[in-house]
């Protein structure tokens, strides 16, 4: 798309949004909401990345529908946290990383930056490995060559940013839609037991240390720390209003964006686990522990279409999330230390851990699961500052948290910390 037409697309989106906020449009309710959709869809890619494939497939294959409640709880927490992140960017015009740099002592901010860079590396590892696996499974391309193709595709996708925010939002949203449609097809083919599903959605339970490890990985793969930083950045300068009434209306529209996008992500995550449970666990194949095994086992159980659909969803998940992860890494670096590097340079640098894992022959799926646990350990360093900032009226103005909102967000942070402490204890003191 030519640059001027893309700029016009952004301008038309902003104009339509301002008309909706001023109630100067005769469009339908759906048409009024449309200009505000996009930022949460970009953030939601982090919730359907290849790390989710790894944790959800293992969880479903080993424990059936047992951990469905974890996905539900994780996505409810994700909706709350992403809403707070969007609100922070709207109310203050600054993203979470910038607030951490400005509000915390310099040593604290630098320490947080180092931690979040480690989280970003774990994120890149999961997403990069997933896309490379998608290329290998679908086309027989070696992992190393698939990794290089992923790097090139990521640079190309991120290159669309120079044309404005709307083209990139459209491309990422289309990829999310493809992933969701793939799992609609997978669920239809797998024919799960809906009665068992309904029971495990509302009945919390664990079955030993391994289930807790996977539950922690699911949370790490669902409430992604880099997406928290990214979403606040996506709201900066997208649609700027100063009027208090319009700002609150804008915030309500952004809540719709979050609910729709996170709802789709929740459906995809549940579908992953349901597919694994109804296909592998139900047939006694509880030892399925890798994405490659799942891909190869789907054909004899459900036919070649299921295998192909699975591979397509994995590939699009890896490509889209790799692009979003790179953007988030840039936001983190620029916000904490005010340094900006070109996305393609960051992509080349962050390729190193993934290429090392591939070269050393490490198990890709186990690596993905462990990377999600690393993400879970990084979550408090994103959630706690977010809660602290959004509860301050001097920063947030009229969009300051209500006491109940702060209480629920604090409870989510406490739950994540408690799970991590238990995980450490169970790892070092087995049995």
C-alpha cells in the first residue's frame, strides 16, 4: 500500500473515532466501535503464541480437561491487566516503562529493565522457535532455515509500521483471525466431551507438581509481561482527546477492544487444550509432550486435515507473535533507558538464543514450556508497578482505579507470586 493511502487510512480512523466520541455520527453501533479496535488485538497475539501451544498441548495430553479452569482464570486476569495497561497510556500519554523510569529510583529502574530484557529474550525464544517449527512441520524446512525465514518475515511485517498504525493492526488482526478459525475447525474435528469440559471450567484442581508447573507456564503464556508494557505504548498518541467526558467514553471503547480481543485469545487457548485432551488424553496417548509429536499423531487420529490446520495455526502464531515481541522489546528498551535501535537490528540480536537452542539440539517444546515459566516469574515486575501507577489520582486523573479494581489486580499479582514460590519449593524439594 502506498504511504499516502496508509496515512489517509490512519487519518480516517482517527476522524471516525472523534466523531463517535462527539456523537456526531449516524453510523451503527458496530461501525462506531470499529475505529477503536486494534491495539488489544496486537497485544492479544502474545496470548496465542507458540508457548501457549506447548503448555496447552502438554496440559491437555497429560491431564485432560483438568487445567481448563487455569486458562479461564488466566484470561480473566489478562483482561483486567490489559485494561489497566491501556488506561495508563490513555490517561497519562506515557507507557509503563517510561513511568517506571520516571517514578522509581534509577537503580530500581535499571534492575527492572534487566529483568524485562531477560523476559523479552524468553519471549523471543518461544515465538521464534514456534515459527521455525511451523515451517519445518508444514514444508519440511530445517529448523535453522525456518528460523532465518522467520527473521525475514518479522522484519517485513514490522516494516509496515512506517505506513501508519492501521495497516499493521489489520495484518496482525488477520493473523489472529486465521489462528482462531483454525481452532474452530480443530474443535469441530475433535468432537470433545462438552459435559466434562463444563465441569473443569468451574472446578479448580491440580494433580501433582507437574500440573502446577504446567499451570504456571499457562499463566506465564497467557498474562504476558511484555504485552503489558506494549499495550500502554500502543495507546500513546493513537487517538488523543483532552475533554474529560470524551476521555471516559474513549476508555469504554477500549474496554470493548480488550474484551473482544482477549475473548478470542481465550477461545484459542481453551481450544488448544480441549483438542489435546479429546484427541491424546482420551486415547491414552498421555505421553505426547512435544509439538512435533502432536502434529504427527493428529493425522492417524483425526485425518490429514487436522494435521495441516494445526501446522498453519502454529506458523501464523509464530510469525505474528515474533513481530509483536520485537515491538515490545523496543518499547521496553526505549522506555527504561531511552535508547532506540532499529527493529531489524534487535531482531538479529535476539535471534542468538533461538539459534543456539536449535544448534545444540535442545527439545523445542520443553524449551518453550520453560520459557513460559520464565515469563511467569517476570510478571510481578510488570503487574505490581502497573497497579501502583493506575491507583494514583495524580497520574491518572478521572481514570484512576476504583478501590475494587486495585484490589482485584493486587489479588491477581499475589496469586502469580504464590504460584511461583510454590513452584520453586516443589522443584527443590520434590515429593
